[in-house]
């Protein structure tokens, strides 16, 4: 009986470990910025609530350099970008700058491959307020499970297969220099296309064939200034729309050919950063230095400002993107103020400052009835996803004093958090 009991315990242990491996390697794939549909929302359950240096960190991987891009994953493989050799605390010159694309195996917790390339000549120096705040690896990559594509602004677009073999590279920038704040918009995957919002690089939105790298269409955006919004694709009445927020307007393009379907006047500002979210045929967009938000019904042709704008409010965020949940929009502004508004009317439900959240660049994550908000210097805040403000937890990894700029990502029953030094997997 004793040997039988030990055998049963061993069997149960193996089953538990196998279940854990399955949960982390066969999870809902997160193949681009803000996950499925670019919504920042996940159907995952049993996610961690509290963690710290001595609790909840299942593993961490040291990165070759900093970066503000978020990780993505497919079939247990995690992909992200970083940079090294310059602007990372080393003494190298700008000619030493290297741009990295990494693949990390979630099962072995090791870097499977690390491919680097030199930055383009004439890259911006590490000075001022733009580049030092987010560096040279700001755009989140995309994957279709066969190809991984990363965007490094002035240094171009590069594609690898999942084994790290280089497939193709394209130069995107057509100017002597980019905007002084550098590149930041992330890629969008649509069917066999990778769509590049290259405003500050060449005043265009460009689509390439993900397999060959051939350019398929180019939509001009001259005269709209610099914008860093990552568009999303949303279907409405059987038609897919590529929705982007640019200074002064919201666009809906045909993602197949880049042609404009409709547009609406939004808010006057020289720059836009947050990504849209869509629910039940309504587009919600926040943005601008002054703080603005707008709701627009999808569909229509040409200028739909008078016919499709549902509401406008003076309430928003300059960098961070919102999430939608059960009739409400939630976001935390760059200065650490949590917002909740009624999606139907734009009426404010609450505005509450998160204690200690001095600066937030990461966009919110909605999952498991919670809203996860990563601050740059003061840890991760967990809020109840209800229209009554309630802070459930404030989690800090005190041993890591580097910046946390990337948006959190769900992997199985845990979270991927990226700092300038490490990639963490947080679980129960």
C-alpha cells in the first residue's frame, strides 16, 4: 500500500506539472500589440493578483538590452525586441547601436535565438526627451505563426521565420531624419499582410506581404503631422475596417487596398498615440495632450462627422490606450489617474489617482475581471473592472529598478511583464 501511495503521488505530481506546461505553452496566442483584435482584453481566468520579489515570479529571462515594445507569443514561443551598444548605459557610440529580435521558449525559459542588426546610419542621438524616454525598440512585433516581423522605424522592417532565419528586410524611412520623438507605432497583422503605420518615417500607411515582403499598397498621410497610433482592424456589416487615429481625424481604411472608406473630425492636436477600441459597431478613441475622447459609429462613406459621432468629451490620455468592458471604458492616464466613463454617453463615472503611479506609458489590460496597469517606475496596479473604483493590489518588483514601459501580456494563467532588464512570467 505504501508503494502504491507513493506511485499515486508521483502520478498526480506529473499530471499537475503537465497541466502547468500545457497552460503556459498552449495558451491563447497573443500575436500583436494588445493581443486578439488589438483590444487589450483576454478571456483568461485564474490570473495572479499579488506578486513581488519573493512571490509570484515563476521565471525571468535577462534581456540583451532595453526596449519599450511588448512581448508577443505563439505556440509557446515568445518574441520581443530590444537594443544594445548605445543608449543602454554602455559607453558605445551611436555607430555601435544594435537592434535585436528575440525568441524565448516559455517551457525552457531560455532565449532560443537572438538576431541583431546595426541601426541605420543617421539614427537619432540619445538626447532630448523623446529617445531617452523610450529608446530604439518601441514597436511591438507581429507573427502569423510562421513569420515574425519587427519594425525599427528609421532602421526598417525585418522578417524572420520562427527558427530565426532572415526572410526579408525593407527600408521604410524616406526622410533625412525622423520626428525628434522617434518611432513608436506598432505593426498590424491582417490576413497575409503586415501593415505599417509609418507616419514619422514617410507620412504613409504601408502594407507588405508577410511572406515575401512585397509592397501591396500605400496610403498617403502627408500634412497630418506626427502620430504614433497603432491602428486596429474591426469588421462591420461584413466589411473589415482599418481604424486609425491621426491628428484631427479618425480614419477607416479598406485593409485590403488602403482606400479610405470614411473619416470623422476628432480633436485638434499635433500628435496622437492611443489605439482605438471597438464594441458593437462603435469606435472609441482617446488622445491628445489636452485630454480628449470621442465615440463614432462605424460605417458610412466619406465625412461622417455630422452623422456618426455619438459623443465627445474633454477627458482622455496622451499615450495610454483604453479597454472596453460591460458598457464602460476604462483607462489610466499618463499621470496615473484612473478613468471610467459610460460608453453610451461619455459621462464620467470616476476619476481616481493611483497612489504612487507617477508615470504610465503602458496600455491597460482587461482580464479575469481585473484591469492591470503597469507604471514606469512604481510597479503594477490591479483594479476591479467595475464602475466603482477599487484598487485590488499594487505589486512592485523592488529588485528591478529599470523602467517598465511595455504593456502586460496574458500567457496561460499568468502574465508576461517586460522591463528594460528582464522578461518576467508572473503566476499564482
